[in-house]
């Protein structure tokens, strides 16, 4: 591995990495200045700065390299196939391109998938579409059928693979702790597979048992507190599944309001609130993020407004860039309509 380019006291060190995979991680932590209450430090872990554009680059790298180390896969022999709402697919497609694998990405046939579809294709992966109405369960059924028919295929299984939370325990968590200088009182993140919440949460709780771990879902799909799944477009979280990496934090416990293992609180924001906050981050902070980032940031702002949060430090993980959501039915609507009129 080469030397990562960095800046120390204003001086840039010259260096390089041997592969795009070596550039995954070490994303910046940025303080919000104009969109949260005074007297509270809110820091954003900007995962869009990963080379594939999202936090999912971390788990794609770890799951694939873990399988290589165990002798389960090898370039030229194995086809990697994964079911995803998009960002994991992009991370897998990027890693497959860099390492010489064929990749197949399975995603729902929905308009908001447009950018993910074309980015995966740009990396050389095939994209197989399943009925949007069947959601994640429909994708997983298709995936299992493909694996049964094709022995040379291997699936990272992001919802099941322990390398998913391990990636965050070993990289994301330590990065945050170091960047904060050990001063962090709350960690806020959305729950998709639950890997980030599990891995980062465990690491930070070991360092500071008093830290509050906040798991975030869309208001329309609060299945982690036992409520029904409803339609929403906060892509990447709220899959409608009571996911393993949250279940494992307190095996056998009923999914209900209140604490669960290391998770202190389950919070939520609506699709509209999530998109409004994402737009606020763009116009008031210069941070272009997607709806799941907006959802987590809205919860972080709500927590910052609590009296007990005064003087505290809140870290919120923002998973991906807003440029990946131009076809989103809410997030970009106003500026897209304006652009159509301005550029007929």
C-alpha cells in the first residue's frame, strides 16, 4: 500500500495508494455551523468522501477481502452477486472492477434507483431488477434462486455477513473516536442492515460507556420498535426487516420502544422531514447529502435541541452524496422543475 495524501499544518504530503480499495475510509468529520442549536457541537461523518461515494464502500471492501482471505472466492472464477437498494451494489461493483471479478447487482425496479443502476453499469456490473412492490424480500428471493442455480456465484450477504459490522468496529468507530479526541456524547446513525449501528456502537461504547447510541428509522417504517412497515422513500434505511445486527444486540428481546442492548434510543423522521433537512444541509452548510443522511441529521438536530444536550458533542453519520438521488421523487423536485423550464 502506498502513502495516503494528507495535510499536516497546511502542508500537503505527496503520496499514493496502490488501489482504489486502499482509499476507502478516513473520511472527514465536519462541524455544522448554521443548522443546529447553539451550545451543542454536531459533527458529521461524511461518508460520501469514500471513493465509491458512500459508507457501503467500507463493507464491500471488508466482505470481499474477508472472503478472499478465507479462500472462498477468486478473480476469474467467482461471480459476485448482491441484493441492494443501491449503495452496497455500487461499492461491490467498484471493488469487483478493481479486483477483476464479474459482478451482478440485484435491485428493485423503481425510478429512484436510476443513478445506482447507471453507476453500477459504469463499473461494468450487470444489474438485475426485481418487482419494486416486493421490496427487499423480493430481491432476496431472486438472489437465493440465482445462487442455487449457479455454484460459481458468491454473495457477500450484507444482512448476514459478520464482516459488515466488523468493518465499522475496526475502521469507522476508531476514526470517529480519534477525530473527536475521545470527546463524544451521542452517536446517531440510520439503520439499514444495522451493521454501522452495531459496529460503531460497540466500539464507541467500549471507549465511553456513557455515550448515547441513537438508531434512526423513517417514521413510516418503525419495524425496529414493533410497528408496521409503510411506504417511504428514505432510501437505504427502513427496509421493513427486523435486521440481524440489531436483533443480536439483545437476542430474543421483543422489538419495542426503549433500549435494546447498546442502543439507548430509537428515533425517527418522516420522508418530508428527511428531505427538508438534506436540503438545509446543502443550502446552509454546503453539504450535499441524500435522504437517509437528512433523516439522521434531523434526529441529531432534534437531540441537540434537548436541554440535556447543551455542551455535548453529537456525531451523526451521513452515508452518501445527494448527487446520487437526482431521480428521487421528493429531494430534487423543485430544482429539477426549475431547470426544465430554464433549459428547455
